[in-house]
C-alpha cells in the first residue's frame, strides 16, 4: 500500500509517498481501506513533534478516515468486511489502508457519503462534546463562536443552532463570515475590523455571551473572555492561532462568576464511550434531517497531502479539507 510518510520531524514539505506492507489487524482492530481522510490541525503539529503524541518513525499523519472495512480481528463482532465506516486513527490516515481499534470505528449512515464522513467525525464530535457535556448549552442562550469558518467552528455554529441557541459567529474576514452566515449564524463579527468585546456587548444588550467556543487562542483569548456573561462558560478547544498558549488573569473568572472549561474530545471518546456514541446518534439524526451539512471546500490527492496540511496550518482553509485516497 502507499502512505504519505513523516520520516523525521519537520515541515509538511518533507513528507514522502512510499510503499509499505499492508497492516495486519490485531484481535481488537479493524483494517480499513481508506477512501478519504480528513485534514485537521493536529496533523500540522504531529509532523513537527509538537503534538502530545509522538509516534515512532516512519508514520503517516491523518487522524480521521472514512472507507470500507477490509478485515476485522478475531475479537471484533459488530463490524464485518464490506461495511462503510468512519474512524479516528490518531495518525496513519494518509495511507491506502490503516488498522484501527474497533472502539474508534463507527458505521457511516446511509445519508452520508465517504468524503463527507471523513470531514465529520473530529469536528462534529469535538463541537458536540464541547457544547453538550462541557458547556451544557441551553435553548435561548447566546453562543459566541471564534474561528467560525473553520471545520470545528462551522460545526459549532450548526450544532448550536440545532440545540436552540442564538449564535454569534466571529471570524477574520467578510468572506469567512459569509460561510458562517450560510451555516445559520444569527449575527456576525469581523474581529479584524471591529472590537470583539464591544460588538458582543452590542449584540447582547451588554449581557455578554453565555457560552464562548474558542478553537483559536492567541491575542483574542482574553478579549473574548471579557465579553462573557455572568455564569458564562468559556470553552478552550484549541490554539490554531499559534504563537504560544495564552494566559488569563485569574480575577476575570471570579468577577464574572464564569468558568474556563477545557475540551479534550479524544480523551472523552475513550473514557465515556457510551456518551460519545449517544452524541453521534444525535449528530447522525440531525445530518439525516439536513440540519448539519459538512462543508468540504477542497479535496487533494494523497500526493498533495502536505500541501493540504500547510493550507490548514496557515489558517487559509474554509470548512474542511479532505484527502481523496481512492
């Protein structure tokens, strides 16, 4: 099989396409013929040795895939060869085949094609966990989404609307905000041209946002927190802005009676597998109803996987980028 390999930590340009033996599934694993692989921010970190996991060399990036089951291990009873599935791989997805623990594999519903499935699991799984388990978002509350045109941001906009919230989308350009508007956002803030804090106050009659979803970090982190409502919940989802991890004066949560809440969906999916499965049942139902529409803005062949990682790392992507492996 062919795989796009990282053979030493470095930029995406150093990835190389090579032939490897096909993996053999262990007892609790599923061997998947990869049709499509989603591109996510951790892919840019893992190849440079900046992610919390450092696989042994050589390895392929790619944390989520969709495809068809080729074989299953002896201990796997709920999946079989020929099933259409989506899976979290951690790494290894930028390859023609990958072996994945069965607990990280979900059947793809009939309403979803494999390209869409490769763009669904990580972004919608993260945003659903963030808004449901971590924020307890309630109907009628105001949700502020930063980076609202990216993969997880758009998912948060759509899920927030499905949960009955009023959604304010914030992004860095008018073009990106139009994407968020099309996803259902009720109000828009261009934080390159407007004061984020002042605009949130205007849009909420000075009350602030009940829940703030932040996958960006960076310079807007503290300003966004200063726009939070009393008893608000600030979701720390990621740090796509780069430039280090932001800090927060400890008096700000005190003054607002607000919570700073970490979101680590990968750990949640393993530690609370039943809750994660329940989340996906709801997500798949909303998708079948047409309420969730993953936006795949660009697709790339496996040979150009490094280019896709670079586009995402430089925050030039809208929606999701997907590698078409087959």
